DNA sequence: TTTATAAGATGACGAGTGTAATCTTTAGTA
DNA sequence: TACTAAAGATTACACTCGTCATCTTATAAA
């Protein structure tokens, strides 16, 4: 390596970061390789020194997105009082702040439908990412054992993603707030109420 | 009009039908105008006799998708015994059949995230379509008045869409069935149980 | 039967895409 | 200091896209 030893890693990281945001905000086909590289402060030519192709970046960018989302929720939960952690996570997930920041928010709410259309090989790699996302958030869910917690996770989080993306599809700000608040009430009483007892 | 009077309407309809299916199955950018017209049995040139552009078709195709979905669910409910109608709708929505037929299924589960990225003018037109979709299904929801029913609708249906799209993003058939069945149990007990009393 | 008009087919254009080959620049090593 | 391997820039290519101008065909009206 003739360039500084950390420089390639940093560049690699910047590309993934730019893609993680752009894919969630505009879809993975919303911006080309050239645009992504520009956001990362480079030109498109160097892209293939870091990735074999756009598909390769796709998985990494989605993995980054899930990591960021989990980080944020875990951090929010850490600041919440005991027994209010899941409640805090739900409130944060179904907030106007999250709605207005798709590029920095949950991947499911922005890209799940697109992931469903990917080739099985790509989907399988993403499933592994989703699994580790789930495992990180599992401790905050109610349930006697992990199996029960997983089951609840797989209902709660995809559901909230559906609510969030539907709220984003609306134009009327009042309607957006209504659907979010109705869903907050419902999911807190269904999942976070019994866990605080 | 020099061509048969009904022919244009029929062609127009075939284009919308092809788009309604293709957009849900592959995303609105998954196939070009030429491909859509081929599916409708025509060449790409005639497209602009029917629509001002692809955006114009977009709204019509999504409207068609919502209509079809509502039709199917209302028809399923009509065949169900009294007090079991919402239960039937939920079971049908969260079924493997629906999962495996994105092109003929719920628009929210396939295109909501994409709709959220459209220009406000396009989104506003689609919101009107979504409203009429909601009104058609409102009678099947529990609640004292329409406001309460609407509130429940806006939680239940977007949530189920989120579950369905997440299940579609998975590769393992067993995992797909598990998430669908967990969600069925949950939503039936949360929404359809009290309505049958 | 002729004519007018609109539907549909054909072909082409410019813009944008992902990818690759080929330069140029960088800094660690000899 | 000279050399070299790798990062990044430049340029180019084949391809697809939405759109439009133009041509052909079909049929209702005269």
C-alpha cells in the first residue's frame, strides 16, 4: 500500500455512509454511482477499487443503515428510566423526527419492498444483517424467553415500519401526526405496557 | 373518432392494468414504457395518445391497484359468516398467497415507500385514492363511530403492509410463514376479536 | 366511395446509467 | 533519491430510458 494505510478504509467508509443515506432517501436507483462518489468527495472512477459493483455496495449500505438505526434506538433506550425503555423506543420510532429523516432512519420503512425484489443471494445476505439487528434489540422486548421475544419483535418492528412509511406517503401534516400518534398509543399499550409492570 | 369507439378505452384500460401489476411487482422504475406497452400488446409509440407521461400513468396505476385490493378483500369478507368478516380479511391479507402475489396485492406493501418519495402533487392525488380505499373498508372495522374506525384502520392496514413486505424480504420460507402467522394471531386478537362479540 | 381524423407503429434523439480501460498522483520501500 | 504499487481521476463505451416527430393504418362520417 502506497497511499496512507488508513486512507482507503476511510474512503471505503465514506462511500458506504453516503450510500446508506442516499439509498434510504431516494431508493437505491435514485442516484447513480457517480452521484454517490461525488457525495463521498470523489469521482466515479475509483469506485471499483472499493466494490465489485453496485450490488456489492448495496448490501454494505443496508447493513450500515440497520446498524445506525439500532444504535440510535439503543442509545435512546439507555437514557430512559427502567421499565420505560421499549416505550421510549416506540415513541422515538413513531416520531415526526424519524418521519422527516428517512435517510438516517429505519431501513425497513424505506427499502423493505425494494429488498423483497432483489435476487435471493442478495436477500440472503441482508437477512443475516436483519438477524443481528433483531438480536441487538431483543433485550428490550417483553417475553419469557428469546423465542417469545423474537416473535414479538417480528410483529412490532415491521408493523411500525409500515405505519411510518404510510405516514410518509401522506401530504397533510395533520394526518401524518394523527396516524403516528394513533399507532404510538396502540403499540405502547400492546407491547410496552405489560413490560413495565 | 375514427377507430372503434370502445377500442381506445379498452387499450387505455389494458395499459393501466399492465402498469398496476408491473409497478407493484418490479417497482415503477423496474420496467420502462416500452415494456409496459408490450405487456399491453402494443408498441411504445402509442403511449402518449393515452397519457401525458409516465407520471400520469403512475397515479392511475396505483389507483387501480388500490381498487383491486379493496375488491378482493370485500369479496372475501362477503363470503365470510357475520362477525368473522374482519378476521377473514386479516387472514387473507397476511396469507402466503398474498405474499407470493405482490403484483396483484396491496399497493402499500409494495409501493408506499416509493410513493413517499414522489412530488407532493403526485402524492396528493394518491392520497385521495387512499382515502376512498379506506372508506370502502371502513364498515368492516370495529368502533363506535367512523372516526374511531378510521383511526383503527390507519393502524391496522399500514401495519399489516409492513409485516407483509418484511416477510417478502426474507428468503427462508419457514421464517416467512412464522412472521405471517404471528402477525395474524396478534392482529386478529387485537382487532377482530372484540368485533365478533 | 371518398375523405378526414385519430390510434398505433416506427425510428430517432439526448440524457443518464453501470462498468471498464487507461492515465495521473500519492507515499511507502529499496 | 529512485522506484513501485495502489488510490483516485479521466475518458469512453454500450445500453436503457422517457419523449417526440413522423409514418401507417383503420374506420366513422360525408
